[in-house]
């Protein structure tokens, strides 16, 4: 695997190193030693598969608060997606900045999402599947999210949204949850008045 650093510290694009022959190709998609060598958490608590029937389907922007904050390794196994992550670490110089990465079956890329990041994606084709390995178990009490179209985040989705869950549609804008998010996402948690 080739680890490509992004402008968001700790977030990496992983490119496959394919060994091809007459059968097709072989490539490693995960290696604990390589992840540790890049300072990444290689823990896998869950593996998830999401099927997106319609082009334009949007999932996000999801995260979990500490101590259940998740790392994710996201890969598109059929079709293609635009994956977007947002840095929610208040102490980070890139707080609220984001990157966009196209993941597809064809390019084989994966995106490593560090803890304390919001994550979401949009299907660019019908019949698109996404696989992701998660470093923490799903914890409903730690679950959080932000509006996918919040002007404060400045995210640009390439297609009109055709399908989005009611839950994702109902996420609050950043300005509404800012104090709580900063307190709970801080590397040094502080109490929230209110």
C-alpha cells in the first residue's frame, strides 16, 4: 500500500500496489504493521458494508464523540463515491477544514479517517457499495452529526441529493452545536455551560 498524506494531519489516502498477472491482480488492503509505521491506529472493531441503490444518495456527516471516537478505513467496492471528511479537532490548525476524495472500484483507493472527524459521502453511480472498517464499536450515546449542506462547512456535493435518511437530514448546523462539539471533541475535555 502507498500512504499519501493529506492537508489534514492524520488523514491518508491509500493507493493499492497491484501485482498483476494473467489471473488479474493481488493487492494488500490492510496491514497492521504498515498502519503503525505511519502512526495510525490499526484497530478494527467492526466492518460495515453500505449499498447505495441510486446515484446521488448521500450519507453523512457522521461522527462519534470521545471516548467512542472512531477511526475509519473507507473503500468503494462497486461503483464510485465522493468521500468528504471534516476535521473536528478544536486544537487542530485545520479545524473545520475538509478534503474530498473520489473512491471507486476502478481506482481501488481507500481513505483513512482519523478520530474526531466528520465523515460522509455521495454515490456517483447507481448500485454503489462502500465498505468500511471502524476502530470503535457503534455507540448510540456518542453518535453525532452535522448538516451535509451547512454553509459553515462549505461542502460541495457534485450531484443533486436523490436519497438521504431522515436522520441525516435532521442533523443540526455547526453553529447550533458548536459549544458542545468543541468541548466534547477537545483533546482536553471541558464542561459545557447550559
